[in-house]
C-alpha cells in the first residue's frame, strides 16, 4: 500500500491515533497494521496475546501497555487520560463496549476525536442507560458500523427525534484477504464423516437464534439418497438439541465437534457452509472465511449475511426459520457440482472485490482525515 501523508492542517504532522483493542482477530490487527504502513501514527493497547502482539510489532505499531479491566475502571480511566494527554492524540478509536464506556469518561474536556466500532445488530436502546454511556453518547464523533445492517439499525431507532445525525454512523466492512487462508483442508474423517459424504458445516455456539435447530430440522427433509452430513462447530451442549438430533431418521449424520480454532480449514474441507440465524448478524466471520476458501454458503436473508451472499451467484439465501428451504438449498448444491464450483469461485472473488482488507484500511484512513480536518478548523 502506498504511503499516504495524513496530516492535520494545524500541526502539519501525521494523524495520531490510539486504538483500544478488545478482540485480536486478524482483520482488526491487519487493519491497524495497515493504517501504520499507510502513514498514520497509530498506537495500540492490545490484550496480552502473543500472536496478535507479534503481528503489531512486526508492522512497527507501538504498543501501549494498559488494559481496561471493567465497565467502570477508575484506574484505567486515569491511565488512558494520561496517555491521551501525553501522546497528543487526534483520535481515540475504540473496539469494544468496555473501552468505549471508559473512553468517553477519559476524554472529558479533551479535543481528541472519538471513533467507536460496532459489529452487532441491535442491543442498543434509547431506554437503556448503558446505551447512552456507549454508542448513543453525544461525545462520540463517529460509529463505524461493520455492515449496512448495523447502520440501518441505528438509523431506524425510535423515537426518531432522539436519533443522532445519519453521518455519525459510517459503514466500513471488516475486510479479509483470501490469501490469508492457504492452510490445508482439515481431515473430516477424524470426526466420523465417511468418504463421499456431502458435508454442510456451520460454525456457531448453540443459541436458539443461531438457527442450529433449523439446520438439524432440515436434515429430516432431505431424501434418503442425499448423502448429506451436518458438521456443527462450536459449543453445542443443549438437551433440546440432544433430543432433536436423536429424533432424526439418521442421527449419525449430525456431528458435533465442539470449539475449534481451525474453522477455515474445516470450511475448506466442506462442500457448503451454512448460517441459519433467525436474527440479523453484523458481518458473520464464518461466512467470510468460507467465501475466502471458495465455498458457497447457505444463509438466511437478513442482516450482514445477506450483504455477503448474493443469492444464486455466491450462495443461496433462504427465509428465516424455514428448514424446508434449507433442505432444498442443500439438495440443489449437492446435485450440481458445477454450480457449487462456480458459486465458490464467485464467493472468493466477491471478497476480493468488495470486502478486502485494503478497502477497510483506505476507508478508515479517509474517516480519520475527515475528522482531523474538522478538528483543525
């Protein structure tokens, strides 16, 4: 990425940013590293995870060693405020509720601009006091929304008279890079899946809104000659799920393997990845990873998952809570290998064109520049 001389018009120096990181997933780390390489004077407060810290250090991102430990962390607020004053930061960019709530307090009376990240749809309300301490707080200059679904939620909140101006909410996708995912496909035989099976994988922890029940129910609607197996990745401990699987005509075709750190490799070994959530997701990581591995996805037609998957081109979208539609989608893909291959290629290309980490970095830089210019006026 070419160097971009981001400077405030008054100080004539690169924009100085402090990032408070909650999660150390690769897209977040790569975004911050990319901002540094592009000429932004960015520093980061990072949880003590060696791999994430190593990536940041490799990109020459200076690390600020303190962590916000709780919702109201008075010691953390003092340390954060001291760092903001000493570092003369133009922008505080916060990833996570805890950092945001404490950051709002730490910034009182300071000219530093505040940028928040929001990766979920919902759970913000005008009637919730914590929402006013976080995403609805007027001290926040911009909320980066991970998808249009997240932004639309904020813009649709009622009563309308309490809504913040639309320009406060900016959609910037959390980008990936298909080249990140080059590890070998996992060996599914280790989980009891026979050779020649048509594998549908879903990565989620069991909650009713995650649509696991709908995926299991879909298995009962498949014809006997469809060799489909359902691979469930994540915490799946539930008596309801136990009973539902046991009631299937072929319960041995559902495989629960618990939490795994190699979800992309599991997706690469699968034929299809499915996410049947009954509520909107922000921008589902499991779907993005599957698309990077060239796998078509079956998703419900809501939220960020519907922004990722183009129905009939990169996968299939189905109505919420419709196991029959899920079964029909599985059967369609199982019976048409050429369609699967075509959709898989298109899925990978869609990530490269519309959800690439380069775009995330460029759009974040543009947002920083806009805020710095307004601050300098």
